[in-house]
């Protein structure tokens, strides 16, 4: 497994920084790729490899301004994969950042929080 997966943000895809060495895990920006599977499948594969040997503590940051329904499913799938870290006796926490004026992204964060079994915090900025 590569220690890092970095994808630059585009108009339709989020910035991805998954850096095991520096313990930096972030997805930010807008996510509305034309083909969600094509974009997210390599990310899912990286995460599956990561959870086999995770850091002692992982803090996963989601700082999304907007995402479509196909991306929502793929993001939740990432979080479902991250749930496997709990069984390794390592720590995992998800932080969902949202603009304090964006009630839609706050509500979507609450929805995601309700379907995953992870320590999950919503944080305004």
C-alpha cells in the first residue's frame, strides 16, 4: 500500500489527502463526479488497505461544500470501511465540518452520523 493518496480538487471532485505517515485524512470541496464509482473505487481500495494496519489514532475530516446523492453513498461506504478500525483497538473519529450558515450540510452531517457506527462530531466553521 502506498502511504499516501492525494488527489487534487477539480470543479466536480473533492480534494483527497490520505497521508498515513503524517496522520492527515481529509476530503474537502465539492463532490459531483460524472462517474462516482470510477472516482471513489480507488479511494475505497486505499481505505481497505489502510484499515488492515491503521495508525494508533485516526481523525478523518470531511469538509464538503456540496455532494450529490451518488457521492453520498460512496462517502458513507468509506465510513463503513473505517468502522473496521474499531475492532483493531485503535482510535477513530470522524469530524464533519460545515459552514455555520449552511443548514443543508449540517443536516446531511446529522444524517450520515445516524447511519455509521463511529465516533462522529459535527463542527461549525
